[in-house]
């Protein structure tokens, strides 16, 4: 055998292979790199544009493209290039941080004199959804967005106008307020014509958006036990005829800062938690940035409050200082309200807020802040102001807690522990209106038993399986008298039920329902249902079966999970049984929500034969 010749042929083969790999590598290198994932996703519901009959199919596509591009361009002036994805694909709505709904209406309202008003757009504080009113652009001011003879839609200007308004309203949800001192309302849109030019957010808004990028939609924490200011807007202000309310119930204050240590801190208040305490160690709230404390005109000369907002003011040490990351709430007694005014209903509010922090241990305030609602004359509602309180919100029911947005802080009213499952348990009120899962946010032991009545406080969250829950503070648990809770009976087809005030997104609210199920949502409740056992978990020994399925003739197989206290065997197959447990849910392989009933005790599974 000629080993030399064989070796030569092998070397030539390797050379050819290497050349092929080099060519392939060059071709791959020439391909565009995959785009980095955006930090912020905005979903735009454009169905109202699709429904218009005065736009061609091409014009509709052009307008929608211009809207998305203007939102992206505007927000990326704050968040940075490539950091914002704007989409109108319904399949992307679930992953979106914020949504924009375009409505084919005028956003009609009525002022104090009974005159009709119209709004370009609006945002309800605490919500992840903003609204833009399409008829303002296409009917009231349509001539501004048409060119040529005969006039035709300038789809670029129309889309930019809608996109600019959407970006403005979205910025509110990231805590940006109006910069009324410079009369430019966050950006310089003062007319329909200017809207069509496409506008940028001002420096104050961009700074605030950047700081609050990861936070839930702006909403002040309302029930953290500390001294606070509660904004009180007067619903019928006696203002000048040309007064324009930017949002119903908004109060704008001019903010100034001082003190020798002010440059070492940022100013803000507590808002809903976004990271379960991972960043700042506070699982009940986040620092919501409102301003650096240098008081420059390009920073944040004004701060907007909404009616009923409860502001717990706090300082945060700046990066590079010895106080970096430290959070310093205003001490009790160091928040003073002045300039009182008695409103027509006899109630009293204050137009000025004085805050001070003594930090270094030496006499005298080290940081001070002053806010006034009188800086803008007729632009501020004359009978609006603030009152001081120790904010501990009234306890809410389990159903009210589930309706809150992700990260909201809640105090749960009296409820009974119905079932305990090791690392979590369930509670519901005596009227069985709604149940909720409870987990502890730390490992501190709490001695609870099924049947105990409890009062709890914590943060409302959503599990990976789509179930709303309360992540409770083990340091705040009160045992109270409790009534006996009787399971709520229902057919298989009602287990789980439909949506309950559900709004999807990264910070969902309400409880998502089970597709195909009917009736009121009952996820979290102690329930009882019946059916014939059709399947048992074929777990191999030495494992024990962890579930069975039942069917009552409604063509719905209900999965029932069991603990080790319940022994399953093949003898249960075919039997007609009663099951008692917690109505819960999980996601199947297709990520669809499906119902389950969680059994705990041996008497939760009973044969009816």
C-alpha cells in the first residue's frame, strides 16, 4: 500500500475542505448581524385606521408606518437607538410594555361651562394603555394633513401627528410631566400644524423616561405606612375661560431645591415595585425619579400630580457619592404644608409643600425641596392642593387585590386560609367572592393553619402559570376570627371561568380566564366538582401519581393535582367521584391557560359509588 500517496490525497482533501470553510465563513460574515432585542416594546392598536373609508389601502399602510416610526423616533431620543420596538401585530401585544389604542372618535368632554371639549390623546394614571382620538386629526383638523389640488392626505404628516401625541401620552406613563413653566407641555406641540412636523421630548422628559424605563406604569404607592401628601383636585375650578386642563384632575407644581447636600441626591417618591426588591431591597416599592436636585431649567422645573395620588417623598443618593443608592424618606414632621385655601365645599387644602432632610447629624437641614401650585396663575386650578396624612389605605378584598396592576401594594382584608401547600396557600373572604394565592416574600416562618382568619399586606404579582397572587410580608400578619368556608359547587365547564378585569402586558391586571370556560372567574377559590375518573398519572415506582382527570359529560376533562396525602391507584379509574380543592390554572405546551383543581387532604377525593 502506498502510504505516501494516501497521505497526500488526505492533505489535498483537507485543503479543499478548509477552502470551502473559509468561503462559507466569509459569506456568513457578510450576512447582517441579528438585531439586538429592544428594551421597550410598544403595541399600537391600528384597527381604527383600517376601518376608515376615506383612506386607500396604500394610504392606511403609510399612515400606520409613519405612526410607528414617529413613536419609535421620539422615544428613542430618551431610551437610545434600537431600544424601542413599535409593533401593530396583535400577537405582540402580550409582550408589550405599553399599548396605544387609536380610537375613531373625537375624545369628547365637557368643561365647567358646559362647552364641548376635544382631546388629542389621553392617559389614565396607573394604566399601561394610552389613547389617541383619530377624528381630531382626520376631521376637525384634516386640512392640516392634506396637500395638493384636489387635496390628498399627506400620510407622513398625518402619521407623525398621531405618533407625536402617542409618544407624549406614553411619556406620562413613564412618570414624565408637563413642563408648563416653559409653556411647551413636555414637547413643543402647540397646534395641529406643529404636530405634523414631528417633535421631540424635552430634556426633562427624556431624563425622567430614562430613569423609569424598567418601572411599571407611573402610579404612586397609596398604602405604605408613612407620612405623605395626597393631591386633591377640585372638580369645578373657578379659572380663567382659556384654562386648558392637560389631563382631567392634574395638578402642576413648580419645584425648587436647595441645601448644601442637595447635589448628592435625586428627588422622587415611592411607586409600585418592578423588580421584587432585586435592585433596591424593597419588594413593596420602587424609587420613582422626578428630578435631580440642581433645579436647572432643563432638568424638571415642574412636577405633575393627579387627583388622589399619594406621594411619599424620598431622596436617593447619587452614583459616586457616599450615599449612593441609599433611600431617605422625608422624616415625619419634616413635611410642612402652607398657604391653605378653603374650597367651596368647606374642605381645606394647601397650595405649598416644604420638605427637609437632616442628614449629616449637624444642626440645620442638609436638603430642602419646595413645591407650589400657584406658579402658573390661571393655569392651575384655584381650589386644588394637597393634604397631609399617614397613608394606610383601606384593606381590599381578594378580588380587588387581583384587579390591581402588577407590582401594586395591597393590604388584604379579613380572609380565611382554605388550603396550604408548603410554599404557598390560598385565602378567600366569607362571601366567597374571590380567592387568591399567597406566597411569602421572605423565609421568615409564620405559624398558620387551614381555617385561620388573617389580615395580610404585600405586593400583587402574577405567577408563571398566569395566576394572580399576593407576595405577602411575613412581618405583617394578623390572626382574626374566621367563618367556616364551604366549597363552591360547580360543573366541570365552569372551573376557572372567564376573564376577570384582565389586561395583558408586562404589568398585567385582573385574572386571565380559561379559554372556552364560562361563568365568573373562580381561580383561587375553594371549589367542589364531580365527574368520572378518565385518567391517572402513570408515575413509575417509587414515585406516586400526582394527578387524575375527571369528566362530567360537559366535554371538559379537568386535571386534578394531589399531594402525597392522597393515595391514587388504578382502582379509581372509571369511578364517579367528588373532588374538593382550589380552582387554579397552568399553561399547557401551547402556552394556553388550562384549569386545574388542587386537592390537598384525603377527604378532598371521595367516591360517589
